[in-house]
């Protein structure tokens, strides 16, 4: 009997020990993969034979290794010099639209080995104080990259700010501009939800969406309400078209990026003249989050922060109908100008 109990105990200890060693090995592999400059690219094999436009393997190492170290301030000047790392002005900017899925788009494009993202919204062109600091200040805000890589930044306020198109044109008249849009009423409610959450966090009260979106005097749509105005995409785009031809814009379907991100990303790769590198492997649906998340390699994956994908408050259906009717003619014009049609009601 005693012997049997001892054997059972030994067995349990063996299982627990194996588990502990396994976890330790996993942690070592994970930390190593994130923090060290090393060839770690299980996904590299997916790329198939190396073509003319192939991104060198070192670019992948850089993206997951040295870049990470540098962000933490660990990379030496020598490493930067050795790897020819530079801080480049963006070749493409996600100019908007707020709550269209701008963060998801940037993070997903960053899966591409030739893309390097500016993590923070820089607000250079829409903020007079920042703009006055000059273009070198802006460049210094960019991440380090290899010369063949392209840097992308996103600041959704650019789309709706009067001065921005001219300022971007002065920096680079041939820059590529990405606009991610969602069905305008849903976008407006998402915009409202973000502001509401901010107010609630500060223990403040706030109006209901219906009260803000509909003018109580006229019972018409309140075009002074910012969340409504931002969703009149064509009005903003027309200002941009005074500086840039439509060919320099690419419209991303933000609703489709939620449900079926890969085809949308492939269209962007094409627009940016990048070889197709983002694959289904890089995107997996996380049922708990209710969204697609990103897989960089066998050990490193991530979902967007919880602030993306908020639950929207319920809105009176008559207000939704009114808003949809209001946006309809603007949407038609938007389809006409951009050549991209959506099934918005
Ligand atoms: P909601 O919070 O209304 O759901 P932005 O980054 O421009 O602020 O956009 C936020 C929106 O991105 C979210 O709006 C969410 O629906 C959308 N989104 C698209 N893809 C997502 C993803 N993979 N994970 C989380 N949110 C995503």
C-alpha cells in the first residue's frame, strides 16, 4: 500500500517537473525571440523561393530583433551603423478615418517585412505646435528601418484637419495616402462611444447619442456634431483632392477588415507596390476578443488593445434611419469619386 502511494507520488512529481521545465523552455524561447537579434523566422519559409523583389532575411530579423531592442534603448550606435539603419519620412500615411480601424490597419500592415510602423500617432501635420518644430523633428519621431523598407504612420485627425493636405503635399507630393472607412452611421456611433467612455472614466455625465446627432429644434441631423461631420467622407476628401490626384489614395473597407482582413491587406500591398507577404498564417480569429489578431511567428502573436472593439450603446432605430438617409447622397458621391462602392444602406 505504502509502496503504491510512493509510486503515485513519484509519478505526480514527474508530471509536475516536466510541466515546469516545458514552461521554462517556452518562456526562454519567447523572450529570446522578442528581444534578441537572431534569425528566428519560421514564417520565412512560407515565402517560397526568393524572387527579385524579395525582402532580405535580415529585414525580418531586424523587425523582430534589433528594432525591438532599439525601442527599448538597447541597440548601440554601432549596430545602427552596421545595419545601415535610418529614420525615414513616411512613404505612406493612414490619414483617417477616426474609428475606421486605423490602428488595426497599421498593425496588420506592420506584419509585412518591408513595412515599419510609427507606433504612436505623431500629429505633426494637424498640430500647429508640432508642425512649427519642422520636418527634422518629424523624421526623428520615425522608427529605425533599413533603407529599402517603408515607414508608415497613422494620425486619423489628418483627414478632417483643414491645413493638413497642403502641409503633406509640401513634404512629399507623391506620397501614398490610405483612408479606411466604415459605414458612416456605425463610425459615428463608434466615435461617440469612445468619447462617452472617456467621460465615464472621469465620472462625468454625457448626452445620449440621439441628443447630439439630432438637432432638437429642427429634428434634422445635427451637422455641427463632430461625429456626424467626420462621417461625411466626401466633403473631407474633396479638400484633399485639391492637392493630390485620386490615384494617390487607396480606400480600405474598414467593415471588411474586421470580418475578412486578408483580402483588404492584399489590396493595400498592391497599392504600395509591395510583394505579397501577409498571409492567412499571420491572422487568426480570436473568439474571446471577437476580432482577428496578429501572428508574427510561432511564439509571438497579439490582439489589439481592449479599447478597440468597444460595445456600442443601443441607438434609437429612427435616429439610425435618419442618419443613414442623411449620409446616403454623400456616400454616392464618395463611391463616384473613389471608384470603390460599398453596400452601405
Ligand atoms: P469599435 O470600437 O467601434 O468596434 P480606430 O483604430 O481607427 O480607432 O478604429 C477602431 C475600430 O477598429 C474598432 O471600432 C474596431 O471595430 C475596428 N477593428 C478592426 N479590426 C480590428 C481588430 N482586428 N481588432 C480590434 N478592432 C478592430
